């Protein structure tokens, strides 16, 4: 059988939410993105963290502090600008974090990718592969 891809909607259990990405900043105008560390050791694997910045590149700030050798990626900002959904590591652990880097929470099943907040801000959609 061929692979099929499904969208998985997860209801957010806390308050109101909304969506955005680096291409669609939230009401705060901030962009979120994944930034890779620069490593000079050929045996050292690069790490990636979630960062935020103003659209002109100013006020850049680190949002996540992943464990060693972990990669945080595919961030999605709620339009209200208060929370970010993202995927950590290969295998896709979905997490959310406050836009200031506090309140890190696991959210949803592992194995998903490309999180996107619903327009109403009550769900997060993921791409999940399967047979």
C-alpha cells in the first residue's frame, strides 16, 4: 500500500489561540524561525533553536533552549503572538512555548510535522504520515 498523509487536529486545552508563521506574523508583528548553531568541529552535530525577531531583523531573541544535539524547528506563531507550536527532534515531539520562552509544554503525539494553528486558535493541525 502507498503512503497516505493525514491532517491531525488537536484541540488546545488552554484558552484562546491563533496561528501564524515567519511569513505571517501575529498581531505583535514578530516573526518566528529556526536558527542553527554554527559549529566548527566536524564531529559536532549542529543544534537548532526557535528564535523571534521583528520583520526588519531587529530585536532578535532566542525562545527555546533545546537539549544537547536536539533540533527545534517548524515554528508556528499564534496570531495573538503569545504562543509558539514547534517540533523538537527527529521523530517529531510537538511542543508549545510562550513567546518569551517560558511555559514549555508537550502537546500532542510524536511523529507529526509542520504544525499550524487554526484561525480560531482552538486547534493545532499537523501533517502525519501513515500507510
